């Protein structure tokens, strides 16, 4: 993949299986805390990866002990001195980076290996699927530093995962949500021992990659879009268009032929 040839200051990209890329936040000495450089690199990497026709799934994890500790407070002292437009630019830089991750056309899996705080929680929420280590922990740390949990998509995504009452508890208190509770409330899909987390994420990505690329991508598009439509009829309309489109691809006839011939299908995503 061409995207893997780029050098990054805060990220590392590796293809671990055909079509499966692991993106590692790579500032372990700062618990992978976010900086403006990281925001810019997340956006650039996401846009580049989205142009890769061979990409089937993206895994995001953190180097070292943490997933992501949120915005690096060592870089935050200047924020209070920014004017309104300057602060809006700062917010839009960060929000654009995370929304670009969410908008990647293939499934995104967050392999949360440790603390995911503030913006780190927001980054995990952008993923379609979250797997967590037993050592993972989450908090909406915004209120702890005088900010609002209405940041980087958290106020929209978190209630849709765990419900408004639980989201309110997490956001108003800023308390820590440990791995077992995160699984119980639906914040993460499953827990793994630390050494099994990334292998389990890769195994899940490989399972996804074995399916029709078009089918998976339009499934993601439908799931995301139908979180925002206002009616069942609108959801059906979107689903009907997706199915009609996919019957024109080469993958559906190949799947039917493979079923009749008792073999595995060879999908091309065309």
C-alpha cells in the first residue's frame, strides 16, 4: 500500500495481513497524548488509507501502556490565550481528524490497550468496533479540566452506545470506567488479556476481510447513515439502494457460484 510508505512523527502504520493495517499512536513517553501534529497526521493518514482500494479493515491501538491520554496538557497552556476564531480553528483541527477516522469506508477497530481519556475516549468512539484489554480504562476527563464533554463527537456517540443516563453519569462525574464495566455497559465489544488483544483484533479484521468488500463497505455506510435519519422509511430507502447497487457488482454472482460449487468465494470488490 502506498500509504504505508509515508513517514509520521506520531503514528506508525503496518500491514499485518493483506488488506489489514494497524495504526499505532506512537508517543508512548507521553501516553500517546494528542498534539496538533498528531491531529494533522491522523487526518492525512486516514485520507490516504481511504484511497487504498486494497484496504479491508483498520485497527487503531496505542504504543506502550496507554491507548491515548487525550490532549497533551503540556501543549494546552496557550489555549486560554487564543481568540474565539483561533480556538474555533483549534477545535476544528481536532474534530476534523477524528471525524476523518470515523469516515474511513472500511471497518475501524479500536484495540484499546490501556487508558483512553478525554480525546482518547473520543478517538475510541470513532471506531465501529471496540476491543479492550483487561487493563483498559476510560473516562470523559473534560470536566476535570474545566471543559465540556461535548467535544470531538463524544456527546453524540457515547449516548448511542451506552444510553443517555449512563453517558450522563460518565460525563458529569469524569469518573473512571474500568474494563469490566466498559464491557457490561456496551462501551466495548469484548475484553482480552493484554497479550491477546492485538491478535484478537487482527483475527476479527481477517474475518471481516474475508467478506465481500462492497458488501462490508455499504453495510458500514448504512449503519452510520441510519443512526442519523429521522424515520424507518428513510432507513429502508437507503438499504434498498445499497442492495440494488451491490447486485450489479461481480461479488454477488461469485458468492452464488461458490455456494453451488462448494468452495470459498474469491471477492474482488468490483
